[in-house]
C-alpha cells in the first residue's frame, strides 16, 4: 500500500497534501547545505514525486549524485517558484 493510499484510508474525507513541493528545475545551479560539500552543481533532472534531484558537478559536468531538495540551496538559474507564479 502506498503512502498516498494509506493517507486516504486514514482520512477518506480530507484532501491529500502534496508529498513534495518542487523547488528546483532542470538547469538550476545548486550547492549542498552541508559545508563539507563546497562544490556547486547543476540539476540534471528532478523527480517531483520524491523530491530528489540528479546533479552533475558544475565545472566538469561529471555525475555528482542524487540529492533531496531539502539538502540543497539555490546557487543560480531560475527559481521554479518564481517562474511558476
């Protein structure tokens, strides 16, 4: 049973909240919130369902990893919230 279906079983008459709000878009430049990771990265793709961003190192374009958007801060590009509204 998925989280969404569990939420509906628990509260069948209430609205289901969004599981993850998308904060970043493809092409955004980000930095990890962790001070031990001082590198900037470029967002390659975003999974809106899970909130994870696949990133490449900005200077080299090499794969940097998958980071949850809560682990990242905006470094440059177009913020999704401003572009959408």
